[in-house]
């Protein structure tokens, strides 16, 4: 049985991301796919075109990830995570990302295609010029009104395990009062 037949059997003859039954083909998940079914997904032409050409992405098409992100197949989880991450500024994908759990090897695989030279050069600095890294703990140096959440994040609040906003060196993300929020780096100082 070839890889495409194996993928068709695994997926029930449907695109593993959107569920379409039209124009399906095997897609090797970059960057280091060995061509096996475990490192490939079955995609329709619509999903493949949008994945391969980010300028052609139609965000509403990807609402299908609300279901497919729960797949037990790591390759499908990786592709769902990557598309949700790419679309996170739309709002709704961030909510799905907050719910999506990937084990460490699958998350590393998902992130492996995300790293580009421009991202490595982007430096996030706190209010005092200390370099911030993903996973750091920071402390708020000012009371912040959290828009849309109806609470104020108080000065002195510790925000643990922050993540860096990829395309903006002045923003980080973290959980305050159980809510994932975006925080401007000028309002935090690195802890420890």
C-alpha cells in the first residue's frame, strides 16, 4: 500500500484538515518529512494551496480546524497548530490555540518550520532593557486595564511562562487571572 492509499484509509477519504472529499493528495509535513504516512497528511487542493501560498489564505476556511485539531495523528496536529498560529491575529484562532495541547515532541515539530532568520534576530526587552525569553517570569510595573476581560491586572502581578509575540518585539503574552493576554514589554520587568 502506498502512502496516499494509507492516508486515504486513515482519514476515511477526506481532507484531514477541512473534511473535503474533493481533489485529495498526500502532503509531506515540512521541514523534515521522511515521506511516511506518519509524517504526512491527506489534503484537498484548497487547503494545500493556502498552506503553500500564505498570501492566498482565507481565514474563514480554517474554522474547520476547530474539529481537526483534535485528531490523534501528530502530523494533523502539527498542521492545525501551524495554521492557527499563522492566523492568531484573527482572534478566534488564539482561543483554539489556548485549548490545543501538543506533547513536547509534537510541539517541537510544529515549531520547527516556524523559525526563520528574522525571528531569531527579534529581541524582546523589558522596561529596564533586560532581554526576555519565552518561558520567563515577569512582574507588571503598572496597573493595566485588560480590554474585553473587565479586570485590571495589578502592579506587582507575576506573569509566569510568558511567550514572545513573533512579529512584534514590544509584545509578550501571558496568563493573568486565568486569561491569556497580550502585554506591552514596557510595562514589565524580568523576574529573577
